[in-house]
C-alpha cells in the first residue's frame, strides 16, 4: 500500500508539471501570434482601392488535463480580438460541445475555464465555436471561429486482460520453449501520448516451469521432461504493467491453468511375477479361469494394453483375451481338461501397449511378461463312452435275440466305478431292442422290417453304480440291412384296351414293375408268361430289358359280342438272391375303334340291349315332365291373381274401418254407415259432404242458404243439420241418422261387455270364494254367489 501511495504522488506531481508547461506555452503562443488590425491596401481595377480584412481572432488548439480535481476551475485558454480596446463593449460568446456545461467563457476577458472533471477515455476532444459581438446590439463583430479542446491523457487506467482465467494444454515432456498460450491485456489510456499504454508482461507465479515473453505475452515451457504422472496441473499468474514496466506504472494480472497432456512414455508393468490360478476339469470351453493386469500410468489410448500367450505347455488348452474396460487379460479355457491326464499347466503371458510413440521408443520396450500357473482340480465326472456315437447293422427279419452291437463307457475318475447301461425308451417306443445292463450288448426283441423302417435311432444311458446322478448319453444309429423278401408287382393297376380291328403283332400297352426291397434285391425285373399259356393264341409278351415289358396282339379280329374281356397272367421276377417272382393279371378289354385306331366304345352290351328304352321314349318322357311343370306354373300364377281384388276402387272409395260409437250404426259389423271424417272435424263441412257408402252418379250442390256448423256446435244443432241435409239430398239412401246403442250387431267376436244380465245367464264362473273375503265383500258375494245360494235367498 505504501508503494501505491508513492506511485500516486509521483503521478500527481508529473501531471502538475505537464499542466504548467502547457499553460506557459499557450500564453507564449497567444502573445506571439496576435495579428495586426491594420488593413492592407491594394489597387484593383480602374484604380479602386480594395481593403482586405484580416482575421481578428487570437486562438490556438487548447489542451486540458484529464482527471483534474482541484478546487478551482481549470483555465483552458483565452480568446482575444484585435478590435477589443478593453472598454468592455465587446462580448465573447462560446457555443458547441459542452459549452455552458463543461466549458464557460468570461464574456469580457475571453478566458475559458473547465468546470468539470474530464475523462479522456470517455471523450478525447471537444469542438467549440467562439464569436465576438457588440455588447449593446449583439451585432457580430467577427465571423464565428471553431477551435478544439483536447483532453490530455494521464495514466489513470491499469491494464486489463481479456479473460480473468485462461486454460491451456501442453504435452508432457515437451522441449524447452514450447509455446503454451498467448495472453493479451489492453490499456484504455492514450497509446500516442507517453507510455501510459505501453505494456510489459511478466510472470509472478509458475516459475521455474514456465516463462512469458515481455512484449507478446506468449507463455512457454521453461523446464524439460515435465512428467504428467508426477504433476499434471500448474497454476501460472501473469502480470501486465504499463509505463513500459517502470516504477509508477499500473498493472493487472490473470491466472492461467496449464494441464500436461499424456504421451505414451511409460511401458506396462505387471505388479507380480507369477499368477496362481485353478480350474475344475468339469469346466466347459469358454469358461473364465482368471485375470491378470499390467499397470500403465498413461491414460487414454496411450494406456491401452493387449495381452497374449507367447509360451507355455498350456497354449493349446487356454487362451487369453483383453477386457478393454478394465484393462485386464482374461484367461479362458479353450479345450476340455482331464485331471487324470494332466494336473497343471504353465503359461507365459505378455502385456504390450497398443499405441507406441516413436519419440519415446528409446525408453525401452513397451511390454512386460508374467508367468501364469494353472492347477487342474479333480471333479466327479460322469461316465464317458469310448465313441461319441455308434452305427450298427442288423438284417431284417432277424430272429429275436440277435446281437446288434455293443457300447462301452468308463468312469474317468480315479475310483473307476462300475457302469450300468439302459435304453432311452423315448427313442424306442416300439421296443425293438434291449441292452444288457452290465456289458452293453444290444439285441433285438422282435423282427425288423426294412420296408417299414430302414433306420432306428436310439439313445443309451450309462450311469455309475454308486452315483446314479452321474450319467452319460450316446446316440446309436441301427441300419436294417435289406433281405429279398418282397416280390415285384405291377407298378400300377393296369387295364388294357385292344381294338376289334387290331393287327397282328400290334403293341397296345407297356407295363412296368415295382419292388419294395432295396435296389440290390430289386431291379432288374424279368417279365414272362406262365408256361401253361406261353402259346396263347391271342396275346404275347416282349421283355424290353429296361424293367418294362410290352404286350402285343398275336392274331387279328376280335369281337365284343363273342368275348369282350381277357385276363392275361404275367410273371415278374426280381434280381435278388434268392430271386422272387409274382404272377400279376392284366385286364384287357375289347373295344370298337375307328379306322385310325381311336376308341369309340368298349360297351359289350350295346348290341343285345333291345329290351331297354329307346331314345324316342326318353324324349317323350322328358316332354311330359316339361308339360307338367308348365301346368303347375300356370296354376300358381292364376292362384296369385285370384287373391288380388278384381275391382280397383278409387282413392275416395276406400272404406273406413274405425268405428265411432257416437255414430249409432248397426254394430261392429256395420262399417258402411257414415263418413267418420266429418264427425271428427266439423271444419270439414264445406257444403256438400260426399257419401262413401255409395258411388253417386252425380253430385248435389247444397243450397246457398245452408252454412257449415261452427267448431263449438251444439249436439242438437249438429243433428238437426244432418237431418236437414239428408232430407234435401235426393241421392241419400233412406237410412236414419239416429241409431240405437242397444243393437250391437250379429256375430261379434268380443261378446257383450255388459254385466247387467250376468245374474240370469248361465255362467261357468264360480264366485263362491267371495264368501271368504269377509264382510266388506259380502254384497258382492250375494250378487255373484252360486245359483243354489241365490235360490235359497229368494
């Protein structure tokens, strides 16, 4: 703090000195540059004397120091005109930037003062305009003139860095002078005036590892072989100082965090020279045995390590892979182990870097080796068959008990327990085979048929006698060897046709054979006729020697009337040992053919069927059936037409089937009494009401004196109106307009609704139960009681 106070004091003294020098220079310039007011005379054209006015201002470029904090306003300068005689008649006026606010002028003397503290960093100069006018009339005495007031800079702004904190990276083990980062500071002071903005950089913290260039601010490494594994991060403080770094200058600092990036400068190293592992002999290939890890202090791809087995007696039994997530070498089982054969193995494992930097190859080989010893542990193993699978053969039709083959398994453990065998019955559902539980001999139980099943696939279990849970299973394929036990037969159900006009030695069919036996006991087939018909006069056989035979006609002229069907026996023999043969019968039909040999008819009864129906009879029967169908259709059509009304009434002649009881007609059967529409709507009485019980020949127009009844018509008026209409209508039938309700018509399905005569009618209802309903229903019980009770009361 004391040093800072000294710096401030020195800066204040320097500013005052500069200000005094500036004022002295300004006054000297004003005194030496005062122009003369006397005019200069010149001769113009025609002898006229011209007067050239000289500029009457005394002015210069003024300076004022910034950040002045004195008690009195700062004198910036003085303006004076030659025409000013000092009598006070001239008035000086100041206008422009800051006039009247920052800068004020004495209107008598022309002295300009700055009334406020100025900051060059806010505004470097001001442009003002001054003018001399007559104090009484304000008449301009001189043209206005501009001048500039420049704010003179002082060192009042310290340097500032662009960032408060910087972060940079540099590879470890970099050479001395390697550029790390450039930091830049700025100073708001005027760089054209003095050294206020001249910066010099220096390092305050971070030595001796780093240095900084004083003029550029570039940070460089200062020590060789800096190791990231020893120290990864460094904190450096850089200072920027103005005034060229001299005493009294202002300064600013920034922090730079420098991180050393990794390079592959360290080889992998195993922490121990020998690894001990163990694995059970029951382990399956691919199972993990153990892990090894070589440590590499490098990071990222520089620390990647790959593992491999380079030597040892277990190279064929084990393998190693790299787990790149944990950087470990995983030892896995490659083949099945046998404790009884070999109890331990040794491996030499190498760990090497994946990416090697050629710059540091001189640091030595970037790999390391370690010995891995693996002990095999004994396990209770199941029995082991001598073969992974067996294939046996047995002839078909072999007698029961025939030996098919023998399997053998043993206990691989040192105990060498006895083995028992059994057949998996899921693979031998028909129980064709049986196995001896002690020696493993497989025999047949029943005869085998190759044509039914050529292969039998079964499975045999082997278990230890004292450890039933330890078992092994082996597949066995049994081939049934073919025996010539099937004679050949026709390949299809042949039926031949021969024309009546067939020529001698004409071939009419080719036949072939089929044999269920294997090819060794099947083809080639031999075709022949039986010895007893070898001289058959009708047909002969020719063996084509390609497992087919052709049947030929021996004579000409066949007749369906004499014989339409021939049966030809054919003997077929196979090529097996011993050969088998069979006699097959070929059916031959005699048919009628045209001259080209095409079949026309093979029906032998066509010539003798005289008692049957002729074609004409069949046509007559069909014609009768068609006629009957036409009659039925006409009958049905007429029947439907009869159901339709013969007379189509006009729309106004449709009768109403709704009965209103205020029309006293003839009961439920009388549906033709009156037009109900007029009764329902009195507004519909518009003069003449047409009758719907008859179809009038002409319409009667009502007399003009009649008018329709209103809506609120009385019943008597309504009836009188109807009577008058009926009397005056000559077309109306002599029906009364007043009907009697007592007449309910004849043949009503509903019957009487009245109960007035129920006491005198024969009723099947029994109302005796009303006697049990109490005194409240006594009256009803008396009225509807039984006849006996009614008679007694009477």
